[in-house]
C-alpha cells in the first residue's frame, strides 16, 4: 500500500506466528494507532482477554496467544469479520491522507518534517514514559499530527524505569515504586540506520562518550524516536542515564538532557532526515541548538559560535508550559561547563560566553544556566499554552526574548478522550465520524441536534462504567491495607451512581490547592451528607518524590477520606495515570480545578471533561480564563486577587461552597420526567464550547500557521 506516514526503517520485533489471514495484526500491534481506536482495542481484548486485562498492551496479547487460540479465532466467523474491518480501517488510515487538514491546501507544503523534542510522551498507560500534563499534551500533539497527515517526528527518551508508580499506605503516606519496562515487550522496534544496522548514536558528556540505542514508537503516521542509554557499550555508571523520568539528581538530569538534545539531532542525521522546523517543547531539549551550531561550524570554520547559534535559531520554535519558576529547568554553571568541554573546544567558545547566554532574568553573576532563557534568546518564535499564560510569560520573558510570547492554547485529542457512549451520541447528531480529528469547526454545525435524553443516557453509561472501575481499584487498594472481607464487600457499592460525583485529578503540587475543598470541614460535610441530594468526591494524583509538601497534602486528604465524618463520601484513588483519567473525565458529573491564579498554565484535564459534557467548577486560570462562557460551567471568584494567600484561600473555598449549595447541587437534582434539563443545558454548552476550540486539531492548525510555516518562510540573514 502507499503510505502517507513518515517512514523510519526498523529492525527486530516479535514473530507472532500469526495465521496468514491475520498477518496484518503484527503491523497493527506495533502501531499505537490502536490506542485511539476503540474497535482495535476491543479486537485485542477479544483475542486474549487475560493478557489484555493484565498488560493493556497489543504486543503482550499477540505474544501470549498460542496456536490453539489462533485456530479457535480463525474458525470464528464473527471474529474474522471484525478483524478484517479493523485492519481495513487501519490500512485506509495509513494510506490515505489526501483529505486530511494539512494536505487540503498546497500552501502548507513543507520542505521537511517538524522535529518535535519533548522529555516525555503520554500516549497510553502501557507506555509509562510520561509524568503528567506535558507528556499527555505531547502524545496528543503527535496523534493530531498523524490525523492531519502533517510530516512530523517526535524525539524523546526511553525511560526503562519510567515514572514512579504510586501506592498510598494505610496511613496516607505516598510510596514510590519504579516500574521495570522491557522495550522488547512494548510496541517498540529498533530504528535502523542507513547502513542497515540497529541505530546507536554517541553523545560526548565531559570526557567520555555515551551511547544511546534508538527505538521507534510509531503513532499512526508519526514516528517517535526514543533514546536508550541502557546498552552494553556504556560504562555501568552511564547505563541508567535514561532510566528514570525527572530523576532528582542534577548531574544525571543534565546528562539526560544532553542525550535528548544532542542525541536527538544525531539520530535524525543518521536516518537522513532533514527537518524543516525544530520544535522544542519545553526547555529540556535546549542542547539541540548547540549541536546544530557545531554542525554549522564544522561546515564553515570562519563562523563565530554565537553567529552559528543565531542561525540555527531561525527555524527553531519553542513552547513554554509553565509559569511556575521551578518548572524552568536550570543547572549550576559548574555542572554545565565540564559537561560541554568537547563542544567548547570544537566551537572555539569560552564557557562563560555560553553560560551568559543561559542567564535568566537576573543580574546575579553566578546565576545558573537557564534552559528556557537560552532557547528564548535564539528561537525564532515562542508560545505559551493559554492566553493568560501568554500574558504572564510575556511579563517574565519579553525583555530577554526581544518579543512578546504568543498564546497558542493547548487542546486535547478528541478521539482519545471522548468516551464511547457520548461519542456515539455526538456522532449521530453531527453525522461526522469521530475516529480521527475534525478538519474544522464547520463539521460541528449540527451539534445543536444532540438529543437531551440520548446525551443523559450516554453520560449515565459512562458514569456506571467509571463507578465499576473505581470500585475495583478501591477494593484492591483497601485489601492491601488489610481491611476486612466485610469492608471489601461494602466497597463494591460505596460509590453512588445517582449522586453528584465531583472529580479532582492532577499533580499534587501545592499551588494546585487540592485540599482547598476541605478548608471548612463542617460546611463540606453538610453538602455531602444529604440523603435526598447525595454528593461524592473522587480525587487522584501524584506528588513528585521530592515534593514533601505535596505528599503531605495527599496524606491529609486521605486521612479525611477515612474519617467518620467523610468516609464513604470522599475517595482517594492511587496511581493516577491516563487510564484512570479517561474514566474520570468521562464519568464524573463535575470537574473541580482550583489552582492559585495565575500559576496554572493551561490545565487540559478540564478540556477532556468538557468534551464529554462534564462542566467545570474552576478558578479563572489557564484555559478556563478564556473557556468560561457563563453557560458551560462555573467560575470560582474573579480575576482580581483578594489579598494574601490565606485570605484568597478563604474566599475561594467559601465561593466553592456557595456555588455547590446554591447553584450546582440544586440544578443537578432538579428533574423533569427523569431528566435534569438545566444541567443538560450546561453539559451541551460544555461540549459545544470545547469540542473544536479546545482540541489539539485546532491547536495544531495554529502551530502550523503561526509558528511552523513562518519559521520556514522567514528569510535567513547572511
């Protein structure tokens, strides 16, 4: 077949010994397109239900299915029809990109792909190489690039120990366990270099070379190259460089980012790929600029190093994801200088000159090397991830960058995050398939035809599915705490599908104020304890292993959830990941978000809830500052601070309680013929206000038109 994907040659992978009629399942298993295809996931589940339930992984399903099972399946006419349909759908997707958004206009032609560098990718729960919002956004960006047939390639690291798995003990303490990922058991293949051999790149770190094997995760039409230093060619001390995402040690983190930036450039060169635009998604990959400058200097030794850095910035664009100072990666000068000693020799540049280019907005002569500042001084353009974030980022960085920071608001990949029942209801209304991204808002012209009873029925189904899933998680969690069999039986009916269920799930950084809802326990108790209008709260999220205050917030909330006052009405779900997120954003009735404004850059979880018809109750921060219409949810407070943090917390908590008591709970339980007409109006507004405006499909059009194409077309100064 003719393919529209960006092809990266691979070697290796499993020989599944598939029957001839099902040979195409091998290619499907190695393409993460199945992660946003419900029919493909259902097919893998049907092949081997136990392997799917345990691993949630296409490779495990095929690997653990024996000859006898394949004989059963090939004799099952219904299965063979379903398999043929899924494989036909996959093959059509991979071969036909002509009607996609990017291909629909010849004016968007690019001379090469977009090279997208990011430290983490949240594609699916089976690929635990992500931490949270940044990674999930990157995964959604790649999926939408695939749907749009945009030439695009991701660069990242393969973390064999992933990001930590969270357990909460009986006293509420967060425990940390690192997974052990075997790339041979994941949808990954080794990249093959131009010489036909498995690709390995070398990166000079201080006085040694570090080797990195290059793996390919194929996401529809988009390949992601993942570098892995756990190879025999490395010294034992260097093999763990890419083991752990967001490792605490600063020298180890610096080594990771050297491998990401420098190694990523070298991997592309070794594959013969010449990107049109280099997109740095956060500052972790800043060292790609120095590697590209080194390449220029090797071609033209008469260039000064600073001029070479300026030139490579012309086709580089940069996305900032956080207004929180701790989110901007910095390294001590005495770490950076020795690590780059070979580069300084090749570039004929003094260390202090480069280190000054990484000085942040400070006059401190010993200021650390700020990766954000370094990229902003060189990239042709930069964007923040919401309109409010653009204003705060501009205040911080405009003087250093020399231009305002643009605002391109984040989005979510609708086919990944839209629950199946609600998807079916919307599809019947708009008469447009939703298996891939929309090409524009005009395809939603008939969204007003969405039937109230059908929408409510779809939401109730997703809510029941969430309740069943969460009760199973809670039962396993409490069994590990040694709870009695009686208590474990009771868990199976502890969540009330008829209650108003409030969801709160995100990283437990203190500025997100996860415990704000518990500021007045007596008032909260009165809201939750009504027999006629029951309300329950489900909370989930991790605190970084180094974030002790965040872990203390988790402990406090867990203790409250087990108290006599709130037991059975507040639930803490451990080990938050994208699978739990899918159930929550599709199944709760209300999404709560109460960060300290303006510290939430975007907040895509609320967007995921909104496309499912779940309204937000949120501070006017991040996306909600521009997304709130007055009809699609509720705003906590206004845009002006009340005073110090304590006063602000008191005011915001009081407003949450007031809104729940006076507006939200009454509207949810006001029923006519079994339907909450007023609540459904908010649900419909949530969907219509988010399905296109806060999708990565819309986001991608802005990246192409406002960042990528201008970077290609801008004249390069001699």
